[in-house]
C-alpha cells in the first residue's frame, strides 16, 4: 500500500462537477493498493496517518497530528501510484490491485480512519474521473509505503 500524504488548508474532490468529499485543515491522502495488501497494512498505515505530527504547534514546530488539530482527511483511491515506467513511455499499472480487490480495502481504510478520528473521512469516488482541488500547506508532502516500514 502506498500513500501520498499532503498537509492541506483545504481540499475537495469532484466528479462531474459534484463534490464527493471536502475538508478544511487536514490531510489529503492519495492511496494506492496492491494485490497483496491486507488489513494489517491498513492498521499500520491508518495509525501512522492519524498520529503523524506534521501540523504546527504554537511555536511553529511540526508537533501536532491531524487529531490534535481536529482536522479532516480526504481519502482518494489512486492506482497510478503503482505506475511502472521502466519500459517505454506508457506506464504499466500491473502492480495495482484490480478494482474487485482494491475497493473493499479502500472502504476498509476509510472506515478505520473514521473510527480513529472519531468523525467521517471524506472520500473520492472509487474508479471515478475525479478532479482534486487542494491548497497544500507548507508545502508538506510525505510518501509512505507499507512494504518499506523500516523507513517510515
């Protein structure tokens, strides 16, 4: 499981000009899922996301988590995080889980994050042609991979 995490002052997702999810201060999380990802990956990554101290405290230091600032999370499924570009110029997405495998894990992650935050996580539309609007705060952008936990 791969995630691109962006600290935002606001973010929204629209499909066909209809907002599917939006937050003010919080995290925009782009989530890529592989075939061998499991609930254990969700638990590890979910805990990291809600406890990641990347929000400023009163001294301007990154010491607060999304929970500490009562922020929101906008979770977007993004299979392109597993693009392979080694051969040629057209990316291959063979490592990304097929929708029938990925969608239940995406939903499970959303439910787990909602439980941890104590409020609903905002969502994109799985498999939809989404338009993401955001203001990256900082900018702060972090990439995590559950297959490389020792470095995260």
